[in-house]
């Protein structure tokens, strides 16, 4: 305790071994992101995924909307190029999203780690 503030290093993290990524929103698995600050996406060796695009919703079974890069009109959806055997950070502009879905240029699976 320091000056009435209790200091803690307690953190919460979770690892999701298999998240289905489809070529459309309905086929992709929902990721509960509301309790987390950051995370990583792990593209397994041999995956044919080369592009990921992010979608967000306020409820797990709700409507998923494209996550935009900025608040400006005409900004593109949040997406990035990936390759197999690598891990990538979940984009910072997705903080505050409650649920995420990842849409790929091909169907596949990824691993996801989340940390508060």
C-alpha cells in the first residue's frame, strides 16, 4: 500500500486455442473482448490466411459492424496482412469493443490470447 492506494500486479489473461475465421461474419466465432485491454492473434503454420478484417458488436449474437480505422467518414475497415507461423497484436483501435469477429480472405483457425 502506498499513500492509501493498494498496489497490485494482478492481471487476468485467457488463451483461446481455436477461433474459427470464415470469409464472412456469420461463419466466424465471436471473441468476448469487453474485459480485456489487449491481445494477440496467432496464425498457425500452414494457414492459408493472408488478411484479417475486424468486426465489432455490443452483444455476442448481435449485428457485427466493420471496425473503422478512424472516426472520419470514408476510413477503411481495420484489417491487416498476416502470414502463417506468426503472431500479431489485436489493433489498439478495437479497445472498448465488447465482442469481436475476425473475417479472413480464406477460412481457417487462429489462436487468440487476451490480457487485461
